[in-house]
């Protein structure tokens, strides 16, 4: 129970009346304060007896599936079956995988009606989510106190990786690759160039020749179908926040969007999620089925509070693949404790595979290293940050000497730069 403002005013008036009775020489005023005090206590007792019958019903309206890092709105609907209006205050308790407003919210429910309160939400963790009970307090009929209660919306929904936006939709069969007839011979036009002695006559572009006045030859690039495996670090450092999401959530979004892009190029893609051991695997497959299975695997995994072991993941990839493939490792590039293990994992995979290591570049360390000294400990902080950056740069040089391309970018640009490097490696036929 929380006493309302009206009750505080009444208590103050009763206290003033009692002081007047004590200081007054008239005996009739000495006990006059007892009557309003008794009425106040009686009102509180009546409110406590009847308020349990006034609890409203609650229902949470939310989409059955939310996308990681994409804001959405949920509606909390309160229903009142009584003939008197209700005033309710509640705290927006949310699941661990969702960020919700922290301020207390007040709702006025009309008699025999309903009221809807819209909540802006931000999903920050993958997997199924169970909405917890809402701690609330209901104002009594006499508005003397707020009475604590618990409302259970009993809503369930799932947080899935975000979908690829701003690009072509995924194409392919639901079950993966199937034999089919298609135009062409598995080639696409790469460029037009001048005719060279020995070029086949069938490759001469006569329209371009007529426009330019010189013989022009079509140059084709053959289609290539790559095998790609994405390694996602789910160790304890993947819980570190980078913007609105933690790093594991960022890796999950990138892997799901990367799967859509790879499926659009008709490549095969698989995934290995690891921490101190391999947590989940998905064999490389082609088509929409591979995208669906990868997303379903990511929805069921969470960060494990343990040190990451990329060598164990690399051994799982070696057992999984039989041909040369592109292995994309999404991990923390600034963690020096796993840098040696990451280098050993690259040695296990390359050769025969090409390993592409991608991670978040933390600009905060550079800011600390270059910040002007305004306190006595500032030079020591800058020195520590500079030393950490130097060690991280040395570890990255080790990976590059091993033949592993690196992508280090801020969280908002990591996906874009990773996709650009993938297209570059694909066009240059390094895999």
C-alpha cells in the first residue's frame, strides 16, 4: 500500500487539530481529532477490503515474431468490468531480451470499458521471450491509497535475426538446389573489349562493333558456387554492448543477412556457433532452406559466460568441409586473450580454406589514446590505451601474414564492409 496525496493532507489536518486540542483550555477539543482519524482508518480498511475486487484484466498485444535491433510497438490493453472508473499505475517489466521504457506509466480505465497503452520496445537478444508479470498499484475508490497488485499478461513471442533490407529478395527453391533448365550456359557478361587475334567469332558483339566502328568481343565470367561457413563467437565477450545491441546480437544479424545475400548468389552457406565448445552447427546448403535453418539455429542460442575457443570451432569446420571454402569468423578483434587461439584456428583452416576475420572496431580506445590530459591519471589512461591498440594491431598483422583478410569497422558499418569484401573476393576468384 502507498498512501495517496489526499491522505497526507488529511493526516496533516488531523495533526493540526490534535495540536489545537492539546493547547486549548477547552476539554471538548482535546479528543476531537479522534473522529476524523477513525474515519480515515475506516476508509483505508474499506478500500483494502474492496480493492481486490476491482482488479482489471490485462492483455499484451504484440507480433508473434520480432526482429533483432528493429524497434516495434506493443499494446497493453486493460479492461474494466466494474461500473466505476479505475486509475492504475504500472512498471513496464520486460523480458531480458527486450528493452522497454523504465518510467512508471499511468492509465485511466473507463467504467465497463478498456484502455490501451502503447509501449515502444527494442529487441536486443535472440530466442523465445516470455513476458513477465507487471508490478502495478491501483488507486482505491476513495482515492486514499494506492494498493499494490500484480498483473499477468501471459504473452509469448520470439526474437529472430533481422532480415536483409535494401537488396534483392532471396530467390531459389524451398528445399535448396534442384536440377532445372535455365537460360545461358552458366556464364554472365563481364565486359566488352577490343577484338584480339584468336577470339572466337561467336563472341563478337556486332551491335557494339557497329556503334564503335571497331570489332568488339564479349568477355564472360563463369558462375562459381562457393561453400561458405560463418563462425560466430558466443563467448563471454560477445555480451559487450556496441550501440543498441551486444556483439552476439550484431553477429547474429550479420550472419542472417549474409545468408540471404549468399543464397541470392546461389552459394552454399553454413554456420558454426562456438564458445568454450561448439554450441550449434548448420551444414552448408543452398537456397531458401539454408536461410531458414540458419535463422532457426540462431534463435535458440544465447551467450555462454566462458572463454571462447576458436580452435575447437576450426576443427569442427575441417570435419564439415571437404572442398575449399570461404570461412568467415565473426569475433572480437580487440581481445588479446584469444588472439593466439584465433591465430592457431587460422592455421588449422588455411590452407586449404580462405579465412576472413571480421569484428567490431572500438573507437573508444582511440579516443582515450588521443584525449588531452585534463587530470593527473589521464596520461596513464592514454598510455594503457595506446599499448592495447599497439598489441591489437600486432595481432592483426599476424593474421594478415597468415593470409587471412581482415574487416574491422564500427558496428553500424561492419555488415556493409563485410559484404563488400565478400563480393570482392568472389569477383577476384580467391576462393
